[in-house]
C-alpha cells in the first residue's frame, strides 16, 4: 500500500493558523480529508502536488483539494512564514448556491491543472489587501478577535473567488513536471471505474512499462498500482457514504475482489468500511 498518510484534523467548518519557523521541514507525501489553502508570506519553499512542483513567491496562494497527495520542502536557512487554512467540504457545499460558490477557486484550479495562484499587482489588488488584513489579525487581541478573524476569512474567500472569476489571478504553471506523468495521472482519475493495468497504460502512452513505472515513482513518490488503489478507495468511500451498498461500491469503483478491497480499505483508513454505516 501507499507510503503516504492522512495528516491534520478538522472538527469545525474551518481552522486558521499563522505559522513562522526556521526548522527544516520535509514531509512525506500525505493527504487531507479537507481542502487546504496556504498563503505563502516569506521563505524558500517548494510545493509538490499530484506530480507537479512549484517554487513559491511571497503572497502566492496554494490550493490543495481534499485528498490531493502533496508534500513540501523548506529551506531552513530562512524563516518560513505562512497562513494555513483548513476548510471542510461541508462548508464549501453550504456556500454553494445559484448566486455564489465559494468552492469556485478550487474547481477552477482543477480545470486549469494548476494549484498555485499568483496576484498580478499586489498594490492594486483587493485580494492582497484582505490577505494583509487577515495576516495582521493574528496580532489582534482586542474584543472578539477570533470572531473578527473568521469574518476576515469569509471576506478573503469572497475576494479570492471574485478575483479568480475576473481572471485577475495567474494560475501558475508548475516549475517542474513530466508531461507524460501528468497525462497518466489525469487518465487514471478519469477512468477509475474501468480496468486499469500497467500494460494498458504502457500501450496507451507509448512507454516501456518498466520505464513508465520508474518514471511515475520518481515524479510522484508512489507506484502506479498504489495510486490507483488509493483513488479507488476514496471513490468507494464516498459512494458508501452516499448510500451505495458496500459490495456494490467495491465493484463499481474498479475493484475485482471484495476481500482485497476490504483489506486495502482497513489498511488505508484504519477501520472497516462497515464503520461508515454507523455514522
């Protein structure tokens, strides 16, 4: 099974952190069951997300969708300062109406196949101004400072989506990625319920299967087989939560053996799929 694990926790609609440190940080690949926004303030940081890597610049905004596999590398010779926001999927859903959708920025990032947003002109940007106010709010100890920070967070989300809709943000191309690997990742995610084999992928993308497997592992940190299993498990989990019977979810999501599915599920989520029925 994969070498990555779930990190972080969220028991509310959103959580906001302001962090600064100089400790050498290099996390293994991991994922979250919530959406994550990182507002990069200063430092020297490289972000790896689903086969792509990005060198960050001050006030870049990093969008990591729930379940995206990612990691960071931090140069400890300079302080690393950032604001991190965890957002529950239910919060995004609650703010999705016919008139507005606070999840638009995440959906647009997926459409653009880019996870880093860069503000065109900081001094003229309403998004930068509210970002700056949110940053400064962490030093606020006046009355209802925590509530005020939550209000600023909502204003930030509104401005972020307005700016994305008006195309006043650049969805940054990754600094480093292998086009073939990104194509393979996209194909896998679009065809999880179909048969996916190493031989079929090798033929489809005109690559030697052994070269393809080495390349995929080198670029993403995990094997093709583990990645397919992980994505299928997530798909099955969502199906079960939506009311699909467990056995049907197993086979509908590309698994061909229920016992193998059950073992993989327990290993990944540390619980039986039947525990979802008790929630």
